[in-house]
C-alpha cells in the first residue's frame, strides 16, 4: 500500500511540474472599463506554471508602471493575468 501512495505522490509531482505553453493576457482599464485585445496577449512557451506566473507578474508590473508614468492621475491602468 505504501508503494501505491509513493507512486501516486511522484506522479502528482511530475504532472504538476510539466512544462507547457501559457498565455499572459493583459488589459487596460479606464474609468472602470477594461479593454483586452489579441495584441495584449503574450505567449510564454515551454514553462512551468510557477515560472509562467512569475513572468506574467513581471509584465503586469511593467504595464502598471508604464500606465502610472504616462497617466499619473490614475485615469488609465494596466494589468496582466495568466490564462
């Protein structure tokens, strides 16, 4: 029985660390209206979910910073999320 649990545990770890392609989808918001576009979708190829999440978070921070720099009044903002 212990061997079955060991095999299932290793299988779970192996599956959760698989690399695949991910999409980081960014959006721009103004006055409560959010806009997305195919131009704001970025492919993160051959990556684990953790690495893809980190990469998408970096894009989100960049989008946020860029919008704040260009629109300091907060009228326009940007963010990204992993899909």
